[in-house]
C-alpha cells in the first residue's frame, strides 16, 4: 500500500540551530512529493514540492528538501531555525494522473527553544 | 485575494444529529478536496470534485457522509447520524488544474466535536 512515513513525532531545536525533518515514502513508482506546514489556527501551507529534475529543491521561508531515490526519502532542512518556525510539518505524496488525492504522513511537531 | 474559506470553524453537536459544513474554494479553482484530520494524524483524503463531478471517494467516506458541489463552486459536506468517532478537523482544499500534483490550497478547517 502507498504510504508516507515521518519517523519523528516531535523535535525540539534551539533557535539558530539547523533542522532536518525526515520523510520516507513507499510507492510502486516515484511519487510527486510535498512538504506542508500547519500553524495553530492556520490552514496547511505548501513549503515546497518535488516533481523531477534537480533533487535539491528550494522552498519558501528558507526551507529546502532533498530527494533521494535510493533511500525513498525527501527530507526537509533549514540551516537556521527561527522561533516562528514552530509548527507542525507534514510530508505528502501523490502519483498524480488518475489518483486524486495526497497521502500525508502523520506529521512532525517542531518546537523551538529560545 | 481570498483564500479557501470554511464555515463554521467550530461545530459541537450531539451524537445522532446531522451536521453540514461549507467550503468556498478560491475562485476559478476547478478541483476541490475534502480531508479529515484527527489528533496526532495527518490529513486523510475523503473525496474530491473536478468542477461539479465527484470523481473519487475514499473508503473512509461511509454511507453517512455525503458531499456535493452543485455548480462547481462551493461545496458542502454532510454527516448524518453523527458518531463520536466523527470528531475531527474537516479540511477543504482547492486547486487549479487537472491533476493531484497541482498545488492544493487549504482552508482553516471546521473542527467537529460530537458529544
């Protein structure tokens, strides 16, 4: 079955430290991959997406993600975290085509220490 | 510029009652999706519309759930005979395009509590 796994439920980092959130997918073919952020009371916001080509993709708010086919991974990174980055982060995937929906991971909650 | 809006934002109901939620997508967006999100989980797909046509329904969408998008604009999601297990955040998203990899824009959600 198709699935997206985020191994870390909760991560705490200090402000200014680097961040890496993990995402693994299980699909028969390489899916299209996304990272979304959800802040309390806000809708999910797209940070970045990967379709093909360059495996390092840049997104909004200083985030980037690297696609690694050999590891079935699409990890999200940020070199220096700001307190405003505290939120929940979701990795998602879809095969596109006739598949109508995104499949989401369970999310990783990010806390930022001052 | 208005994003996706959902009403109501919160709904508390008693078990067995019917509830209806509304989603207004971004104007001109031809695709509209409904997801459900429970505590500690990511959003789970329920159904989606391409204009007014409902093209896919998840097995999560039991017979008590029905969704409509009568004129290809706003959509409603109705839950009949609510159960406590229906308590969740119901998310709506819309996109412009013909595939699921077009960016989906999400609304703030409707939080349903079934007592």
